[in-house]
């Protein structure tokens, strides 16, 4: 009797795993094409269907130019978004140690500093970094109007290695309102041609 039982278990196991075996991985480019960007409103969160990989490719890391260009609908965000798009202008150089260390540091901050953070993604190149995370901060909380990652980078133990004195830090903050998703985007500038300046934070009020 043991042989038939073993055979039945094996057949059942194959039936469970076989659909996944033949499934093809959806690339970041395919995920971007599958998003209905025309229907997305200003201030919308990054679609969860986009990947969140630790990748040298900005799209595979989960950042689509289409999402950032939505912010250009508000003239006051124009300069900041255009600077942000420069970071996505090409892949990360795999030999660039700063961007690797910066990516690890930002992911660490998201894990430890953002309460109930979700849909997080980080991309770094030699120009700078983008760090996006959705937060669960209720109205009335001390952090409701506060960009968490940006604040950590600017105060306390935040601006440590690999971030240096010439790096700049900016943010876009979308606080929660009723059913809308609250998110923050941190922008780190690390261009060799970057001129130090005072940071300019941007707030999106839904």
C-alpha cells in the first residue's frame, strides 16, 4: 500500500508546483507598460506591480519615469523632479562603491525608521539616490507632516558615511488623507558637479 500512497503524494505535489515552474518573470519594462498611466492622478503612489529589486537598473529597482513625470503637473515641483529624473538617466555603475553603500544605508533606514513601511524601493547611481516608501502615520501623529527618511539623514546620526558634506537631501511628502496612500520620496544628490545648496522640501497635499 505504501507505493500507491507515495505515488499519489508525488502526483499531488507536481500538480501544486507545476503552474509556477512555467511562469515567466515579468520584467520591470513589462510592468511599466502594463500600468495605465493615463488614469493615474497627481500624487498617486508608485504602483505595487512595479518591481522592488536591489538592481543596477532603475526600472528593475521600481522607478518609472512616467510616475515621476506625474509630479511635473505641478509647476512648483518642476526643478526637483527634473533633478530626480537625472538620477534615472542610466544604470548604476556596478563598480561604484558609493552607490552600493548608499543603497544599503537607505534600505536600512527604511527598515528601522518607518513605522509599518511598505512598497519600499531604493535606487542609487553616481549621481544620487531615490528612496520611496509608503507610511502608516495617522493624522495628529508627530510624524504626520514629517519626512522620516529625510529627517534621519539631516539630523542625529543620519549624515554618516557614505553620505558626505557635499551631498544634498530633498524630499517629496504625500501625507495620508482618508483612503489615499501616504508616501515619501527622498532624493539624495551626489553628482560630481553638484553645487551645495539649501535643501528644498516639497509637500503634496491631496
